[in-house]
């Protein structure tokens, strides 16, 4: 029986050993999984000197601008200008019909001459004491009345001849020859656009950052790649009580008439001092609710890995963001692909298609 027991026991052990050798590897723990490196684009945190500026939205205004009209009613008899024409102060623009006034003028001239003759005759008679002083006084009064009537008619004639009050450029004519107009009816706009003004408003917190004489840079959507330079002319002496903002007026040259009154403009008022900053592309910042971070690339034994750092952001200028704390100048950072990274993740840098970065971007669809 012992021999039989040993044989059976040996068979059982052999079977169990075979099962262990065959099935054992299936129960072994899997090998440690290593995430493959992520492909990212990189850049370098640069130390730059940025101009300090105050930005605002403004409106261009003519240094002088009026809508010309007549003070009196009448029929347009002569037009001496064309729409869009440049004129000089004193140039004749249009005339109203003066036939009635000219007839009255001839009568008034004759009356004034007669009154003058009567006055001289009465003065001679008074000198020889042939007439009383009252007759001389009456002659003087009639002469003054005649002169006043003559001056009144001459003033009416002058009001029917309209001249340019200052040099500038005319707008579109709104009258036609032979048209009857009433007093104050618009005839044509006259704008003096060299120099030209820009008006804009700023909050009271920036009152100390804008002073008369500061330079500013202006851009308009019409000319995307062109900038215009000017100088702050005046800062308003009071704030608007509704929104606590103050008005500023700047002046700039406009010799070629490129800028037109009424244009919308972006204004950057430059400060006297510049500031040194550490700047990174805006795409490098991973914005999150618990804090903004930037991934810094550094070498390790297993290749390149990223270190996630919390940063304190400063001003934004174009495509760049200044870093107040967290990043030093010269450090290599991830500029694209940060959303798929985590702290310590291995990466491979691929800068074959870098994103364009500019302090003054001019996108086509802006």
C-alpha cells in the first residue's frame, strides 16, 4: 500500500507542478506601463523692455468744423465751389439773389447824399445865424438816419455773400442753383483736418498717467499696418459725475488728409519710463480656476520632462504675456500642447511649425 500511495502522491504532485508551470505566468503582475512622450512646441522666456502705455478708444474730430448756412433767406444765384474742394479762408462759396437789396441800396445812397448836402447847408446858415440851432440838430439827425439805413442795407448784402470762415476741405454740396433756402438751412460742411484732434476718455484711476505733452500712438481699422503719432493737447479739468471718467484731447498731423473726422481710433498714450519684463507667448499659459501655470522643459535621466509651475501674470502686449513671478528669463517653456500635459510628463520637442508671435499683431480678419 505504501508503494501505491507514493505512486499516487507522485502523480498528484506532477500534475500540480505541471499546472503551476503552465498557468503560473498568467497570474504574474503586468509590467509597469510607461506613458509615451508627448509632442509639444517650445520657446524661450525672453527678457524685454516694454513701453508703459495707457490704452483707450477715441474718435477723430476736425480741429475746426462747421456746417455752412446762410443767415437770411433767399434764392441761390451763384455757386463758386465744388464738392470736396479745398478752400482758403475768405474764398467766395455761394451767393443769394440781391436784386431787391441793390435797388434799396441805390435809394439809400441817394438819401444819404441828400442828407449830407442838407446838413452842410444848414451848418453854413447856422454859422451866419440865419437858422435856429434846432434846424441844425434836425439835419444832423436825418443824416445819421440815412447813414444807418445805408449801413443796414449793406449788411444785408454782405449776409447774402457767404465766404469760407477758415481754410479746410468742403464736403458734399446740399444746394442747387436757383434753390430757395431758409435761414440756417445746411449748405455744405467745411472741415479743417490738419492738424486733426482725437478725443477719448479714461477712468479716474489713470488720471496721473496722462498729462499734457505726453506722446501717443494711434491706429485705425482702415489702415491696419499704419500708425500715427501725436501729442496729448489737454486733459479735462473735471470728471464726468456719471461714470467718473475724464476726457483727453490729442492732436496729430494730417497733411495728406488720410484721417477723416468721425473715424474710430485706438489710442496708446506712452509713458516717459519703460519697464523690463519676462515675456512668454500667450499660448504658453495654461489658464485654470485654481491658478495659471506654465510648463517648463528640463532634462532628466530618461530624457526631457516638464515641470508645472504656478505663475503670476502681468500685462499683455500683442501675443505676449509678462510673467511677474514663477519663470526666469532664458528658461525653455512649452508654447503649444500644454493642455495635454501633467507635472513630470516626458515630452519631445517639435518646432517644425512654430506659431507666429508679435508685439503688434495684424491678423487679416481683425
